[in-house]
C-alpha cells in the first residue's frame, strides 16, 4: 500500500487535503525514517510521522516578538502582553512526538524496531 493511502487510513481528517501537500510531508518523513530499520513497517512509520508533522503544522502555535514559542494561553490589549505555554514533553528526548497520537504511535513502532545499547555495567 502506498504511504499516501496509509496516511489517509490512519488520519482520515487529512483525506481531503491537497495530495501535493500530503506528499510534501510524506517526503519530509521519508527522509527521517530508515527503511532498513523499520522493514515491513516502513510505510506505516512514514505515515505516522507525516501525520504527526501535519498535526503540528496546523496547530495554533505562535512565535512572539520576543522569540517565545508555544500556544497562546493569555492575551492583554493595554500595553500588549501575551502568555505562551510549552508542553512539558518538549523537555523529553522525544520532544513533540509526545504531543500527538500519531507521534506516540510512531514512537511505539520505533521502539519495536530500534534496540538500545546495553552494557554490562548498566
């Protein structure tokens, strides 16, 4: 099954998006997902990562004048004040993957295929 078809199955909310946009995000994801590592799950892993990237691209995330990044949590008009919230997941090694169900599924697949190094001493 083509990655585009897999993406539309796992994320039906993206089925009506322009296929060129979907293919752009699929291309981004394919550059980050090794076919050697994921084997038969390669297309699924690419689709989950592409769906995760699409979800992040459509969120109401803003970059403030002072470089702050995150979802706007408060606004004030007089003397302009904005408040931003960053997910605590960003402090984790998996970063934003923890912020969408697609990212979490990608991590699950990754953890099935990538074996961490272990040493005798821990």
